[in-house]
C-alpha cells in the first residue's frame, strides 16, 4: 500500500499516512461478570515518512501503559514517548516522540487498554440469552464502519490494511471465537512459572486477573485486511458441525454454527442456509 497525499480539508477526518501498521497482535481479556474487557495491542509499524508523532484512533477506551521499540542497525532500542494527547471529537490519540522515527525503520507499538462491554451494538458489546429464568450475557463485535476504535486502538480506516493475530482470554467454561480457526486453546492457571512461559502482553493481563483459571485461545493470522473486518466473540456457546465441499477446489472444509445453549435445537435448520451463503 502506498502513501497518499491528503487535501487540507481531509486532515481533520483522515489519519496521517507517515506510519503504516503491518500487523496487529490483539490480546483481549473478556469478563462477562463485570461486563468489561482489558487488552493489549502490539502493532508492527513501517515508517513511510520521518515523523515525531504517532496518531491513531481510539474511542471510549481507557488507555494504559504504552511502549515503542525500534529496530536500528541490527539492534532494538526503546524509543521515548514524551507526551500523550486525546481528541474526543475526532476519536484520536497522539503520542509525541522525543526523537523522530527515521524512514524505513520497523517499529513495534504496544498499548494496553480497557473498556466496558456495553449494549451499544457497536465496537465490543454484549447481548443476552435466557438461562434458568435469569438473563446472562455473551460478547461480540461489530466494527463496520468505524467502530474497531471502540474495542482497541488502531488505524481505523480502510486504507490501512494489516494482518491480525487474535489471542482471547476468558473464563474457562466459555468459548472464544474469531475470524480464523483456533491455533491453540488451553486452560491454564496464574502460577508464576506458567506466566513466565507466556508472551509478555498475555502475562501482563493475566497477572491482574481476579480468578485463578483462564481459557486462552490464539487464532491463526488473518490475511491482509482492514480493521472493520476483524471479529471476535466470547460466551457459553454450543455448536453443530458439518462438512462442505468448496465449489471451485472441491476441498472439504468444516462448517460450524455457534449458538447460545437455549438455541441449539434451532441450529440444525441454519446449516443448509449457511452453505450457499458462505461457500
């Protein structure tokens, strides 16, 4: 993707193109009891134009600690961030740097964040299902057109395409879903030895958890895509599965329909409808 020149009138509505995100590792911890989420976005950046600031989108998020690592001359250096400012109108956060980032270097920006799982039907939100006469919750996303910024800090414009690796942390008796098939799905404790074996961004989030057991699901990396296509969900889901043949290659692939437990009896009727829509 090449940089483009923006007209002055567009500057208020479009992000600068001096930096390009190339990959996001998103770590999302969901708490369906507190209806909140905590996360870390580890964003790989390519520097297209020398710049002393990083500007990206964020909305209704509590942003926490941030770090910037830069690869220079076969070494990795920690780059100083001297100030942070927020623009609630244009839903942006700006990090001012002590020294400018040179052109063509690779950088890694890590931002910790948290937010509420509300009922807005945008960003990372909640829905309900009935269980034994009580109302319970599950969480899901709707990012189109510009609501990914409500779930994690990002370059939330279709121009900025990247790949995504999603790691979800949840209660052990729930199911995590995302765009891609699960690469690993384990239930672990929060013992010091266990945390030491995990990626730092995952261990940091687990260390602040209120429970002793977590489900950690890591999904395969996505193709290159825009932020509004990213999707994930957490809840006490059940599924029915069948196999279908792809029309061009003839390859057999699994097809699952996930529902809340109260609707599992209706899932069978959805599979024939899903096959012509998605295959």
